[in-house]
C-alpha cells in the first residue's frame, strides 16, 4: 500500500496511517469529513468535529421524524 501522507481537509495536518496489530499500514486516507467538509480528515478532526456534527444532525432528524 502506498504510504504517502495525506493532509486533513479541516486542520491541514497529516492524516495518520492506520496500522494492524503487527504495525503494517492498511489505510492511509483517513475518514470522510462529510458533512463538515468535502474530502478526508485526520483522526482528531473526525472525533472532535465530524462525529459530533453527525450525531447532532441525526438527533434533529429524529426529532423531526425523518429517518
């Protein structure tokens, strides 16, 4: 797998490589940044920014009766 370092579309920092239990890289492209941004983001931005926004949107949809 290509071990090129990609940049987070939110913070412009490096996207961390995901490794298996043996330390072998299996993913280098991060997480989807939607709905906050278009592109890929790092672990921190995904946890701190993207996921809370997704949960908030899901809660509003649930309250409005949307699926």
